[in-house]
């Protein structure tokens, strides 16, 4: 079975450097089959039989810490979970029009969707959010760079660790695991 691993906050602004060749080596040493990376932002696709996502997350986190000396959160998804998250995107029209401004924030654990109301109320800009299971959807109509809706703010309101990918990246990862085009 294929899995998707998303590393939190790697290779951003020169911090938490994780060369993708090292990530592939770590995955290979863990016995994960056919590891493939996408971009430099910590997107890993691999095969594995008979493992649950929580144990895969833990193994990858421990190996990254051991080999690279970095404490990095990893979110692992099955293709079915990724597909479900993509299909539940309430900002699909916006994603089709401007995919870099729609972000899917995948969380380490399910969160209380009611916390999304608190998060929306705390937003001072034009951003909109919605939640579903282990995914928060965020639309940044004015761009992400200057937005106050950061991962730190999202994590504090949802009470779980998380990592985000824009719609373009999510669609590319989905294609690698063989999901049909969900971009529209």
C-alpha cells in the first residue's frame, strides 16, 4: 500500500534542513519501498505493507531525529485519506482559480471542528477556514506571505500539530499516489 508523509516546517528559510536524498535514505533504511519525494518541502510517497499511519509517523520522526538531529513532526496519510480530504475541500472553486492561495492543513490528530469557528473569529484578514476530520482548509485571497493566519495560530486554536500544503502541491502528491485528478 502507498502512503504520503508530510514533514512539518522543513527547508523553510534555511531552517530544519532535510535534504530529500537523506529523506529517501531514511525511508529506505526503515524498509519503506520505492520512496519518492516531491519538491524540497518534505513530501514523501512510499510503499509499506501492514503498517498503521501513527506507527509510520513515529518511525519517521524518530529516524529523522536520530539521523539528522531534527525534531520534525510528520503527518502520514493513506491515499484514501488524501482523496477524502481533497473531495471535502469547500474552497474548490477558489482552488481551481488560484491554487496557490488555497492551503490544506493536515493535522496530527482529529480536531473538534467547532474550533474552526474560534479560529475564523480570530482572523483579522480576509482569510476563510473550514475543517473536516484531520484537515483544515484555508483560503488566503490576499496571499499567504503577509497573512496573520499562520501554522502557529492554526495549531493553537485546533490544539494539534499540523503542516500545510497548497492545492497545487496536494494535487501533485495525489498524482504520485495514483489518485485521479481532483483539481476540477
